[in-house]
C-alpha cells in the first residue's frame, strides 16, 4: 500500500490520522477528500509536506469526483461524516445525505477498483448501556460492555445513519466481496476537535469567561480515548485486520460528564462547581463502554494515552495556544446552543 484516500481528513479525527500517518509511515502518500463543512478546516493540515498530502475539496457523495480519486489510490479510509448528535436533532437531512449516500458512493468506487476500504464508525450504533451502579456485575459482567456481537440499537439521527452506513459496508462485503474492515470507536478527545463537542466546548467556555454547560445531571458516561490512540488503532486494522471483521476501539476510559467537567475546571484553576446545568439532550444515551479485547488480543494493539488527566491537560493547553483556531466560531456555536436552551 502506497497511497490512501482519507475522507474527512480536514476534520477532527481524520486530520489527526493524517498527521499520524505522515509522522510514522514515510512511504505513504495521502489524498484528503473533504467538503470543508463548518466542521472541516484546512488549517488542520497546515505544515504537512505538500509532496505527501494533497487536499481535494469535494463531496463524498459526488460520484464523478470519487471515481476519479479512487483510480489513483490503493485504499480508502472513510472518516467523513456529519458527526454531531445535537445537530442531527435539529436537522437530520445532512446526516442521511453524507453518512448514508456518501458511504454508498465510496463503497461502490472501492468495489469498482477493488480497493482496500476501512470504515470508521462509532460505538453509538449499539445504543446505550445501564449505568455500572445499576448492574449486578458492576459493569464487568457478560453483555455489560459493547462488543462486535452487540445488536445495533441506535438512538439519534446521527447514530442511526452511522449504523445504516455500517450495514451497507457489511452487505457489500458479503454480497460483492468488498475488501473492507470496520471499526467502532468510543468518544475521542484531543487537538483539533470542533468546539461544539463537550470537552472543547467547556475548555473554550472557561477561556472565554462563559460558564460551562452540563446537560441534565451529568450522570451520562462516555468511554474516552485520545484521538492519537484511535489513529494507531485504525492503522493497525487497515494493515493487519481480517477482511469483513469489525473491531471495537476503546481504552477503558469510562467517566461521567460531571467528573470530566470537574476535572477540566480543576486543571484550569476554577472552582469545582463553576458551571450551569442546562436542558438535557432528547434521547440522551446513558452510558457507552467498549470491550476492545478483540483488537488487543488479535491485532496486538494497545493505547499510549492511558492517563486521562494528562491527556486532558495537554488538550487544554492546545486550546490555550490555538486561540485563533477556534475564536472566530465561538459566538456562533454558543448562539446556536442558546436557541435550544443549552
Ligand atoms: P468532524 O465533524 O470533526 O469531521 C468531519 C469531517 O468530514 C469534516 O472535515 C467535514 O468537512 C467532512 N465532511 C462532512 N461531510 C462531508 C462530505 N459530504 N464530503 C466530504 N467531507 C465531508 O468529525 P469527527 O469527530 O472527526 O469524526 C470523524 C469520524 O469518526 C466520523 O465518521 C465519526 O462518526 C467517527 N467517530 C467519531 C467519534 C468522536 O468521538 N468524535 C467517535 C467514534 C467515531
Ligand atoms: O455542552 C455540552 N454539555 C454536555 O453535558 C455538550 C456539547 C455535551 N454534553 C454531554 C452530552 C454527552 O453525554 O457530553 C457528552 C458528550 O457529548 P458530545 O461531545 O456531543 O459527544 P457524544 O454525543 O457522546 O458523541 C461523540 O462520541 C461518539 C461524537 O460527537 C460522535 O461523533 C461519536 O460518534
């Protein structure tokens, strides 16, 4: 494999993956296909060598564009998506268009040119789990974390369109022999994450003198993984994964939202209770938790960022240093949240 097409490579996780590949695999050249929606930013690829990374601004649902690019690469790694649950509750259409139709266009191109294809998905396709305290096994028993065998049960327009895209890929593997792997990862944090998302929203609220906003009671649990670990996992699956298989990616990072917010406040020198409770998200998933043992055992992968506090501190410092990267969007993002009482 010498050249890969990375869709959504100007977004949060996709751009981190592009940096990861450039830094670790000098033989690989990358074409990024990204529509540069509100979530995509050319700056995320700044400083990367032009002879190894080419940005094509375009839509994954554009058959002609995708067909042209697919002829020039050995593999497609598909990150592009409409990715924010709250947006999907206000206007689901872009989610249906990009996550379903866009994926369809990509897998048809991968099929036509017999390309290796990796599909990046989310743990949200499995719905949610009960809180650990409500489980007899304390969250460690059979069926108490998501595995690749867990039944799909998505809750939001975002997660249902991601689930649908996964099912398209699985069907293309079975019916057409598509050379695909899939991964479902837990919540990512790290540099370049859009400030609409929980962690960067709260960090940039503190930096802007706005009080942080916690949905409901803050009991909802997310299983946090550093985006650099997500990148190394995707690379491992792309190069060593078995065709047709799904690998769950996670690094045992379960925390409830209140704990995460309190830790951000502590690391930023604020009182622990310096935040507001706001309206909860409709259909808000309670808990996500990943059993990533298949990835550990079969592909010998392990995460590097095992201390959440250190990773969070580094992330806070990134937002401090990169004020110009997020500042222009802050008022608009907060105005949109204010409209929905959040
Ligand atoms: P993001 O919103 O930050 O980035 C998405 C990127 O896709 C942007 O650059 C955007 O411009 C681009 N894009 C959107 N529609 C497009 C289209 N039609 N054509 C071409 N480009 C388009 O999202 P993210 O958080 O980086 O998520 C990336 C992928 O990882 C998604 O598939 C998401 O479902 C998955 N994922 C995210 C998380 C998470 O915690 N953020 C966890 C697991 C999986
Ligand atoms: O201001 C907020 N306050 C708050 O309490 C925001 C924006 C969120 N929250 C809560 C909602 C969630 O329980 O924080 C948690 C995390 O919220 P998001 O950052 O919106 O992430 P989530 O909905 O969990 O989905 C994320 O992880 C899985 C990504 O956005 C998805 O793309 C990925 O698939």
